[in-house]
């Protein structure tokens, strides 16, 4: 990559910095360093010097490490969330399959129930026919008994004559 150059001022001293970063980004970084050194110098009640630069560097390094730790933590959380999402998608797919299977089973059972209902209706019709036939046989039996009685009476009457 090509190197970019930027003229910057840090604590009143001019520097020419070069980096693969854009000129704008180089100036932002230099401004951050300048502000940090000035903040430390104010806290030390002194002009910017070597000691202020070292303390500012430590502050910047601490911020960098905190950001690095936060990045690692976020990456770990992101990895866990990705795994959670995969798990829930898998559960979703399994649930969809179960719902589809249950719908098919309900449909099949409804078909069987319809078939059973039709068979039950036929059996009920046969039962009614058999009950009617039974009733007819009872009536015929009663008629035959009456006829038999009549014949016995006739027979008995003929014997009396």
C-alpha cells in the first residue's frame, strides 16, 4: 500500500508523520495524542515534557488494551450468539417438521375417523335391519303360537264330539 503523509503539531512541535492510513486519520491520531499529553500536563501542573508524554502514552495504551479486551469480549459474545442462533434455527426446523408430521397424522386420523363413521353407520343400519327381522320373527312366533293354540282347541273340540 502507498504511504500517506501528514504535517501535524503535537504540544507545539511540528512533525511529519507517514502511514498507510489516510491523511485525515493520521491527523485525528495526532490530535488525540496532543490532547492526552495536554491533559496529563495539566494534571501535573507542568508544561508538556517527557514525563507527560510517557504518562500520556500509558493512558493511551490502557485505553487501547481496554478496547482490545472489549473487542475480544464482544467477539466471544458474538460467537456464542451465533451458536445460539444456529441452535434456535435447528429447533425451529425440528418444530416445523413436527408440526407438519402432526398435521399429516391429524389428516390421516380424520380420514380413518370418517371411514370408521361410515362403517359405524352401516353397522347401525344392519342393526336396525336385524332388530326389524327379530321383531318380524317374534310376530311370526306369536302368530304361530296363536295358530297352534287354535289348532289345539279345534283338535280338542273335535275330540269332544
